[in-house]
C-alpha cells in the first residue's frame, strides 16, 4: 500500500543561496556554510502536512523560483 507525502524540491541550478526559505521552514531546512539550503534529509525534502502552508509560502517567495512543492507516492 502506498501513501502520498509532500516533498520540497530544491533546484540548485538556479538557487542563489541567502536562505530566505530556511527562515520560512527552519523545521526542515538548514543552511550550509555558503548559505545554500540543505534539507535535513537531502535535496528532496519531506514536508509534514502541518508545514504545507509555510512550504507553499517558501515556494511563492523564492526570488528565482528554485523551489517546487510536489506530492509523491511512498511505498
Ligand atoms: S529562497 Fe530560493 S534562492 Fe533563496 S536560498 Fe531558498 S531556494 Fe535558494
């Protein structure tokens, strides 16, 4: 049986660092030594449903559209 989960994808080909998204989602994102966001679990960051609105805000406010929120199936 599979279930769906929200996942935040970071496109590092366009991300400029500076970390606005890390300020909006400190529960799931941290900054690396150069200011780029790092998911606590990697490039594709699982987002709990309770943080869906904050994640959408991060997507909407990213100045270079480097974030994508998507729903993925997990086995
Ligand atoms: S808000 Fe966008 S450009 Fe800024 S660090 Fe996050 S993903 Fe990168």
